[in-house]
C-alpha cells in the first residue's frame, strides 16, 4: 500500500474538479449551439421557409419510419424532393410546439418533442473542433402494435 501526502491527493482531486468543470462547460456550449439551431429551425418552420429548413440539416440524415424501417437522405437536393415525406405535419407540429427553453440535451444531441427531431454537431475532425450543427435525424410517427387487444363487441 502506498501512502500519499495530503497535497498530492488535493492536487489530484483539484485536477478532477477542473476536468469536470471543463466537460460541463463544453457540454453547455454544445447545448447552446444546438438550441440556436433549433430556434432557427422553429422560425423557418413558422414562416414556411423550406430553403432555410434544408440548410439546417446535416447530410446525410437518417429518417426512421418504424423500429425496423428507415431511409437515408443524402443531400439537400434529395431533401427538397422528399420534403413532404420527411418533414411531415407531425414533425412540423413537434418543432412548432417545442418550448426552446425546455429542450432535452444528452450526449446524442438535442431532442425536439418526443424524439421526432434530433439536432447535433457532426465533426469531420475532432482535433480542429470544426463541427457542423444541424438536424441529424428524423423519427416519423408510426403505428405501434397494441399489447392489449380489445375483444370484438357483441353489440348490434
């Protein structure tokens, strides 16, 4: 068993606290950037500015249709062609009804609504810190199977 002096232990704990503060600050910075993208998206949706909406996406994006079905939109041109399919009324509603001050932030990015839209930073080179922030995934609503089936009615 090694004995450490109090100053060594204090220095190690101090470094841990500095690292935790640095990580929290970086996380807060990411959340602010993602929230700024959300505010731009919400405004563009409100005024029906499809050009700006398309500019706020980071391509390619994954569009999930169900638990086992998805497609990928690889470019702005493809996004514009499939706009009505990708940016459905449900997605539009989720964006418009989301309070910007109540966004959920995690290591995956920023969630809009109940996960209909995800915003994150995509970094080509983590060392340079040059990242593009925007919409990275869309989760379209899909019918879910009921776990409780209702028996047929005998009423006439």
